[in-house]
C-alpha cells in the first residue's frame, strides 16, 4: 500500500524506478511499457517467478502438438554434441507425449537436462527420448518467463516458507487467465510485469502473505535488492506442499502442458538456458532439481544445512516407523508360534493315543487291506485292458492295412477324358464362328464317344467293389475310436509316429508282464507261509518247530506282497503320464486320418460313379443327335399368329367404337374375343419360357453350341437375362391403364394378366442403359429365384423391350395400398405383425447383399406388408449399376455392408418400422434376422380385439371402394360408347 501511495505522489515514479535498473533490463518505451497481455499460468518457479502462455497463441499450441505427434515417433534420436540453442523434441515421462525442448545441461553420456520451452518446466531425459525436429518447428517458445513487478524473495527465507510461497503463487495463477501489465524485460527474456486476476493484484497478495517483500531502492545503480542468482546454479529442495497438479484442472483448457508430479520432487530452473553453468549433483534418487530463484542475500550454505536437517529428520522418522513395524511383526509371529506349538502338542497326544489303539489290531487290519486289494486285482484281471496299451488302435491299423481301398484302375483315365470333354464343351461355348464351331462340335463328339466307353468300364469296375460295406466298416471304426479318445488333433501323416507307438507298446507289455509275474510269486510265498504256520500252531503235530523258523519272515513276505500288488494296481488303475498319452493320441490321430482319407476316396468314387450313371443315361438320348428347336419355333409361330389376330381385333374394336352405328353387343363380343386372345398369348408365352428353360438346361449340360447354331431363337439373350427377358411380349398387347399418382419417377401402368393385377414399370433406355437394365434385373431375378417366396423380394414376372420406343418394361405384381407408409397411416401394424413384416424385409436385404446387390434407396414406400404379415422389398431402380451406387460414397460397416441398406432399431418394434433409415443404433440385415425379437413364439403375443375389429372394418371399406371404382370405370366406358 505504501508503494501504491508513493506512485500517487510522484508524477512518474515507475519511470524513476526503471532508470535505476539500467544494465539489468531493456525497455522499449513506445511499444512495451504498460502493454497488457492476457496469459494463462503454466509453471511456477518461486513466489515471484513463473511461466505463462499467451491466450492469443492457443491455436499454436494445438498445431505444435499435432505436428510433433506426427513427426517425432519417426524422427532420429540425437547423437553427438547437442546444441543448447537448438530446439528438439522431447518425450515427456508422465504422459508419453512429445513437446518442444532445449538442452540445458548434459548430465552424462545418456542423460540430459531439458526445458520444455512451450510450458517452462524441466526434466532429465534419456538421449533416446530426444529427437531432431524439422525447421518449420524451430521457432520461438510459446511460454514466457514472468517476474512480479517490485517484489523479491526475502533474504534468509526458510525452505518451508519458500515452498509455501511457490505453492501460494501457483494457486493464484496456475491455469488461470490473468492480465500482465508489462513494466520491463530482462536481457535473458524474463518479463517484469504487474499481474492481475480479475480485481486481485497477485503481487500484493503474495506480499501480504509474507512470501515476498517489496524491492528496496538505494543510490547505487543496482538499487533493487532483488538480484538475479547465478544462471548456472542449481538449488535442490523437497516440496512438502505441492502446487496444484495439472491433472486436477477444473476444465479442459487448450493450454496443456507435460504433466508431472510435484510432491516429493523438485524441478530445475536456470536463469540463462544458453549458459551451461556449474551444476550440483546429488546421488539420492528421491530428490529432484528445484526450479526457483533466490535473492543475492539468500545463503546457499544455509539452504543446504536446512535441507540436510530435514533429510536426517525424515530418515530417522522412517527408521523409527520401520522398527515399530518390525516389532509388531515379530510380536505377532511369537504369538502365532505359541499357538502353533500348543496345537502341535495336542495333535501329538491325539496321535499317540491313536497309535496305541491301532497297534492292537495292526496285523488284522493289514491282512484285511491286502485281501481287499487282491480282490480288486482279480476283478481288473478279468476286465480287458487293451485300451491302456493301444490294442484297439493296433486292431484298427490292421483293418486299415488289410482291407484298404485303392483308387480304381479306370478312374485316372476316366478323369483325363472327362477333363478333355469339359474343355471341348467350354471351347464350343466361347466360339462365335459357326464354321469353327462345327469343327469343335465334331471333336467334342469324338471325345464324347471315348468318354462313354470310359464311363462303362468305370461303372463295371466300381460295381464289383463293396463300397458301401467298406464305408460302413470305416464309419463304425471311427465312431468307436472317437467314443474312447475324443476329438483328434491335427497332424501330418508320419510313419515315425506309428513306429514309436509299436516300440512303446512292446515296452509297456514287457513291463506289465514282469510286474504281474512278480505279484504271482509274492502271493505264492504268502500262501506257503500260511501253510507252514498251520503246522506250527497245530498241537497234534509232534514235529518240533521254533517260532523263529515259522514267524520271523512274515514281515518281509507281507511287505513284498503288498508292494507287488500295489505296483500292479498302479499300472492298471493310475492314469497314464503325459508322454504315454501323447504317443497314444498321436497314433489315434494317424489312424483317424487314414480312415478319413479312405472315406474321402470312397466318397469321390461314389460321386464319380453317380456322375457316370447320369452321363450314361443322358448320352443314350443325346449321342450323335442334335436337340430339336422345332417345338420352340412352332410356339413362336403360334405366338406371331395370335398377336396378329389380337392386334386386328383391337383395331376392329376401335373402329366400331368410333363408328356412327355403334353396336354395344358387337363391342362386348369383340372384348371377350380380345380377352381370350390375350389369355392365349400369355399361355403361349409361358409355354415359350418352359421351352427356353429346357434348351437352357441342355446348353448347360450337353449342348453349349445351341446359341451358336440357332441364333435366331434368341437363346443367348434369354440365358443372359436369367430367364426373365421375353421377345414375344409387347406393350400394345396389354389392356393397361396409366397410374398417374405413382408415375413421378417413371411411367407406370396397371393391367391384368391371367387374373393377376400387374404393374408395368417403364425405363427410358439407350444402348448402354438397356444392357445395364437387363444385367441388373437378371442378377436380381437370380437372387429371388434361389429362395422365391422366402427371399423377401418383390418377384419379377417378365422383362421386355419396346420395339417402337426406347423403353424397357418390367412386369411385377401390383399390391394396392400395401406399402408400409400406407399401412401405418391407416391401421398401424401390431407388434406381432410388425415382427413378421420386419423379418421379411431383413431377409430381402440379406438376399440382395448375398448376391452383391445394393438396394440404395430403402424407405417406407418400397417396403410392402402383404396381408399385414409378410414383408418384402421392392421398387428397385434397375437403371443404376452396383458401381454407380457405390460411387455415391455410402459409408460401410466393418463387414462391408453399406449403411444405406441398414436397419436402424430401437427398443420399440413399432417405431422400428417408422425409422428404417433414421434412428440411433444400426444393424445389418443378417443381424436383424438373428435378433431375438424374431424368435418370440406366437403364443406370447397378446391379442387386441379392438385392433382386429378396426382392421376388419378398414378392410371392408377398402374392398367396397375398389368395387365402386370398378363399377364407375365400367359405367364411364358404357357412357362413352353410347355417346359415340
């Protein structure tokens, strides 16, 4: 406050104070004095010195971080002499991120002291964590070093107070936006400024707490008692009260810095980063270098002495705590040992009593146990133990070796000729020249004759082989082995494995034979002992025997007998070791591989046998004969005649309707004739399709030359369209009515074919788009034909091209008011109905995706709910190729499914149908099909009588509307006819 009142009394006392800092600071009166900067505190050195970043350089911090994260991981580590003026990249130990730094001191060959120039803190790094960075990152630091104006550290300040002062300043400026009013600048770049946080003068707060004092002015040139300590001097101290951690900031500021723990550690401050200076090193790992400055009057010896006292005090406290802990541990161990001794004493007494009791029955118990073991051994010897020694595997290998099937002698020749025949068929299929094709057909016929002979030989040879019997034997064998050994592991066929098994089996058999013999000998000795003992205890026997002769050997005999019996039981009962198991399992795998190999051979022979039988059956009809296309030509001729008659009747009808003497009965008669002719035309078209299918089958199996020999029948076009294209159908043959309300994108007309209401979807085509429409429609039709009603797709009936206009027409079924939008707008689906419809739609998309087809435009108007329970996908745009849809850059899932064809589900099934495209969580069609909601039994759904009644009423109204519409159309036609 006194310094503030002094500034009021003096016109410019601060200018007077600045003149007294001549030689220490540099001033630019016009540009820097009293200039205000907004900064954020980033690092604190002492109670009056800290580092801060300008808020205006926020974006620089972000750009530097991004650039370093890209460059540094691939940059070269430094080597040789390091330049203290150069900027490097340093890997900060706390967060393992890269920051710009300068080398302050080389500690050793491997370690260097660096300062992170954009934050102000320091750290000792390994050379491997320091890398070269490019020139575009070699620019001035973002952080500046600031010193509070008019303050200095008090002379002789204690270590604890020094640490508290630094912590207090950190609480005022750390990561807070403060205003710096610049007063002067040191030659080393330290900025002297007045710091304010809101209405708080930070310097006054520090001074009030006694952590700093006002500078004292004298008459000398260095009037301020605040002096700069030696730039190269390092001062060590432990921080008892750490400044606020960077990890506990209140918000995520963009002014980030390398994180570091300050508690119990020290950082280093160098006044001049370019000056290597003299550094004090300490061997203790728990101390780090402190970064603060002391005034000229602070005694370094005093600080070191205080530091040593603190360290000694801490060491003694630690030793005391360790001794107390050791004492408690020892005391606990003594108590535990006493308890254990007491328990051991009680256990020993119990054991003594138990031994005294069992000694009375020892011999009887021992004999009883031995007899029980002998009984078990008898049972084991009665049971077959072939599995333990791999006898079942030996038997299996014997079956495989003795009755092994080999490849029939005629099979290689048959396969060679068959491959030659297939190649001949492919050559004919790709041939485009009739003359060349005739030559290829002749060659094919020759090979066909050879193949026929080879097939007969092969069939006769296979008929003599007991394939089914051998296959049954192999299957029974593998089943029995799998029941014992389980699943076999993969391995290569090796004779060494089988040899190892035979050697192991012989060794085990020999060992078991020796153990069994030893058991029998020991039991015979025990029986002999009992016989002699009977005489010793028989009073009627006069022969004198001493007890030593009879009884003395009992212990030895019992010991030997028990040992032999237990050894045999162990071999018989104890599971085999890992080595034995590995040998058996490896052998089992080899045996199973041989079984599978022979089964595959038999399966291949049977498959080739079936193909040969089919070939022989077909070749009897087709050998040296060409298929007849006369029936197809006859149908086409009939179609041509019917279409001509139909057109003539249409002209006759139009003429009658336009004539003055209009005869309604005659018109009605002609209409009936036209309807009959239309039905006849479509019947012939369907017959034509059946004939095309027969020829297509012949082309695929036996006669690929048909499209080449008979190009006039258009068989190749039919095949390329997947059986969808017909050349016999024309637009003017149909009684079609335009569907104006649905023709926003393309012409749509409605008609009736064989009692079914159909839609004709018109596509404007040129040469390129015509081929594309046929190709896409064929792909769609093939995908539908694999599952048909189960495909979830709208079926395609016919595709035909207009002869007079550049139009292609696609005939599909018409489902009035069955699209999802119309259904939900009238009577929304129930939960059970929604599940059924949704499953069908998911199946439709899944069918398309399996065929590599992307729908690309799925919405409510092209999803149909047939009878409110079957969902199908329709309204497919066949003018777009798969490539054109992909070029729209739709995002895809991890499995490659385009997100444009995804379902989006939430927990409510009804809302699912409203949000096919717009919702939170995404699922592919296949995932939707596997969802649990589609597996809910029908019985679990709750019937809704109100909904059923509402739907019934709605359906009756719609049927009435359609009936009235038909009557109105008929009345309109009659009125027009009468008016004419």
